[in-house]
């Protein structure tokens, strides 16, 4: 069975469309892989930051420095 020119053209368009869809799916899979890697890196970074914050001394535990006494002359306005 031979194909008409219109059928050949339609078949060519379907093949091109199939290649385009395949390329899109490949890019989508690559982007999903990159996103998963970024999420993993972000979790690791946040975990490290959280542990650093937990290990750091809190402001409440550090001793407050006593205030220095006022020195010098105080000027009074009239």
C-alpha cells in the first residue's frame, strides 16, 4: 500500500511531534533530578545551620557586662 502525499506529510508531522514530546519529557526528567538534588542540598544546609544555632551560646547564658559609672562633668542647662 502506497501513501499519498498528504499521508506522508501527516506521518512526518506526527514523527516530529513525537520527537518534540520525547525531548520535552527528557528535559522534564532532568529538571526533576536537578530539583531533587537542590532539595537534598537545601535540607543538608538547613540541618547544618540548625545544628550550628543549637551549638552556639544563647544570649541569655552570656553574662551581662556591668554598666560603667558616669565620669566627667554633667552640664546643666539654664
